[in-house]
C-alpha cells in the first residue's frame, strides 16, 4: 500500500454520488475502500482539488469494507480505530507503518535539539516545536495541546477545564525557567531531567507522542551538558520499569526515573568510551 504521508490526505481516494456523495478512503487490503459521508470529510478541500481533481472510482469495481475509525463524525482528534490509535495523515491503519514513521520522527526531533545552542532555554513553545518535529509527518495535531481526555494502561489524564496551556505555562515558570540547567554532578543532572520529564508526562500535553517528546526534552538537557542523548531506551526491555517510574512522577516522586536515566546515561558513556 502506498501511504502518501507528504500529501496529508487522510487516505482519501475518490468520491461517488451527487448531493449525498460519499468519500472513499483506501483500506488495508488492495482494492478495499471504506466510505464516510462527504460532510464528515477530514481532508482539506484544496488538497482534493490539487491531487484528486476528477478522481473516479476504479473502473473494474471495488469492495467497500466497514469504516475502521470510531466517531468519524467528530473532531479529528477524537477519531480512533478499534485499538485506540488516532486518525493519522493518509488514514494509515497499518500500525507497524505508523511506528516506522514515528521512529523517523524521533530522528528528526533529535536532529532538531542537537542543532540548538547550549544556552537555549526550554520553554513551553520549544516543547511544542519538539512535538512538531516528532509527529508533524503523521498526525494533524502535531504541536497542538490536546483537547481530549486520555487513558492508557489504567492511567487517566483528564482534560483540565481551562485546557492544557495554563498548566504548561505554570511548568515553564516554576521549573523550565531553570534551563539551561548546567551541572557537572550527573546525579543532580539526572534528577533535574527526571523532574522535567515527569512533569511533562503528568500534564500529558499532547494527543499522542508524550513519552517521546519527554525523552527528547530530557535529551536536550543532557546535550547541553556535553553528554549523549537518551538513546538507550528499549521498548521491550525498559517499558515496564519506565512506566512505573513515570507513574511515580505523577505523585511527585521523581527518584525512580532519575535512577533509570542514570543507568541509560552510564551505558551511553560506556559505549562511547567516556
């Protein structure tokens, strides 16, 4: 299947019908399409006009399958598939492909923070910039504060009545204002990075990609101290301990994550011969 991430088209392929036209989007199997009402179109009209002007249904016929997305008639950041994955550019329902694109986004975000000056402060806007680098080729909400309640692994992040922005502003004034944070004591450095990462995760400011954004921000703190970024993360090996440490951070216990970061840092330094 040819995912057209750079078109940001949500998988739109053609429309059929007049006033009650339906939009057809490419499904997972070749020749399969799912349909949604034209009034629930997610792709911008200028994209359709540019890429799909005159696009017609396949002449040899096609098979219509059930729409894989829940709540398609609602705002795009509330639309998810059966497994809870949010609607993405190109309407990709192949989770492995989404993960591959996310990995490419991590590489872009690392390149972005690696290019920042050592005296660059971490601000709420910079956190948004990191998220745009991470998710800008995948999700339409890249860099935008979330507008929905989230739940994952038994942890719930309600949507604050005043939204996410005031909470990130408070984080910027109370903690991020201490950046750039320079300290030759690696334990102190890991403790500070853990606090920043945990506080970002406690707010969970984005619809998706909060863990990656927090690790990239933590990496920037290390990079500004001439230390390697957080590159030792292994999903299969570290997920359970890392999640426990992040949950501890919700109740302001940052020590478990500091321990994990110090282990990752020591492993990176050892691998680099430092």
